[in-house]
């Protein structure tokens, strides 16, 4: 069955950068949109970014626009999240996730933001800590 595995988290100072990776297996990766979701300590899950399966369009939460970049490599079944200008409020466990039931609208319909708890597949997450 479908599997997602995140990596690349760690401790970084404010203003620093990290690149997260998500390795996918068990499904036709190129047919599905992939989202990055995060959960900060004591906070609800928050949609961060999404990349579509059709044309590779990218989507971002307002809180990370201009700082984060999502990308994918369908040949390698990989999704990445390049995070620059990190802030302490970016501290969270970051997950990659997808919903196989709505591959065409997962990103464009903002489901990665509005339905963060209704996705079909999740990784175990990778912790990003932004602190001095």
C-alpha cells in the first residue's frame, strides 16, 4: 500500500534554511498531488504547501509564501520543501500527505488547507526546530 517517508528536519537558527524530502512508494506517484502539512507544539495541523499532479502548479499558505518552495521529481517519486528565512514560528513536525480520491483538486481546491485531517496517506513526520 501507499507509503510516504519524510526526512531532512533538524535544528536551525532563525534566518537559516532546510530542505525536507518526502519519498513515496506504493502508488502511481505522478498521478497525485502532494502536500506538506505541519503541526507546531500545542497547535492544530496546518497546511503549508501543495504541488499538483497535472501541471505541477504550486500552492502556499500565506505564512510561508516567498520563503518556502515545493517541488517534485516524478521519476524518483520524491517531493521536496525548500525552507528559507526560517522563523521560530516555523517550528513544527512536518508531514507529507496525499488524498487519492481527489487528485485533480487537492491543491487547487485548497483541500490541503481546509481538510488537513482527511487525507488518505501520511508519513510519520520530520521535526523542524528553529531556535537561537
